[in-house]
């Protein structure tokens, strides 16, 4: 199979990824949450020296710039969106950015530094990078993690479990398309669901109708997150494509009622959905 041509941004000569137009909706939520939570974040920023910091975390960052499919439009990726939003309000004390692809990790590092940032960039599998990031951060700080994996396979529950050791708000992208397309394969013993929602097989009936199966699986996943001492917000957003196709859910998770209240203030109520839709 021929390799896909590497695409470059003519503005800086660095690699870009390719995304659907709906990526801008995810980025808008990241930007708005960083803006609206700035007053709370400021309380954790030194000085005084005992303030524990406020870091931004991404484990699936991409190269920092993306081409929208079927267009000539190049947009900032989420790490650049996050950096610019924080700089315009209250800067993060640290940015921990990971992508398993070394070329993408190098590109986002270069782009953030060109803006004046000092990111700590990794090029590891997400479940390896998360250990290094958690060890590096003060658990008493207030951190924000955007989990935007390329597919459901990347969203190991262990990542969420490890991040929950910190005081952290998480915005999680859960791919509806991937779940629907690969439901049979993922539900096999040893399949993706075993890492996405460990123990699901003892709680979810595999023989029920597809919609009911999907709803039960996601309820189990949500319940397991709640056991970590953190709580998903009630307003889950379903992002759809230009033809109305269901693409992904945005799930906001926080151990604090204020975080969930802030999310409720910025999410689009017209796109609120139950996760069984």
C-alpha cells in the first residue's frame, strides 16, 4: 500500500493532520472552558509559592495545525487553541503534550514555542505518557485534560483512572462512529471494550438490541468513572456531521461541582443528548 503524502502548512513548513469540519466544535468547547474557568485557575497560580499550579494535558495532540478535509482551510489544533485561550486569560503553569507519532510531537512542540510557550512534549503511547505526566504534576493543583483519541481503542480506562489521581477536569471525546462501526469486533473477548470499560462483560447483556447494548455499555462506563470520585456532567453533547450522522460525544468529567457548573454554562443545550442515542 502506498504511503499517504505528508501534508505541510505553507506558513511554517511543518506537518499538518487532516480533520473533519466538526473539529472546530471540539476546539470551541476547549477554548470556552479555558476562558470561563480562568478565575478559578488563577487561585492555583504561584505566587505565593504554595499554590500548586494549573496544567494543561493532552495525550493525543496531533501536530498542532490541521487541514479541514475537502477544503484549503488550515486551522489551529487543540494545543494551540488551548495555549492562546489561556494566554488571553490566565496562563497555565505547565503544558504537557503527547502524541505517539514523533513527527507530530516535534511539530506541536515547535509551534507552541514559536508562540512563546514552553511545553513539555512527549512521544509515547498515551498509557505510558500519562504515568510520566501524573508523576510530574502536583496532585493539589487544578489541571485540565483534553482527551481526544483518534479512535475508541486509544481511550483506555486506565488513562482516566490515572488522571483521576490528580485534581483534574477532563473533556473526553468518545467516538460514536467508531463504536457503531466496530461494535461486533470490539465486543469480542480481549477486544477494545475490555480496555475501554474493563469488566463490562459481567454487567452488559451482549444479546440485546444494538441501541440498548450501546446504552448499557456507556452507562456502565459512566458508572465506573463515578467510582473514581469524579462525576460526568449531565449535559453530554452529541456532535453530528453535515449529513446528520452521529460522530462523537463530548463528555465533561470533574470531581467538583463548580467545574460541572461551568461546563453547563458553555455547552450547547440544543446538542445535549443521552448517550444511548
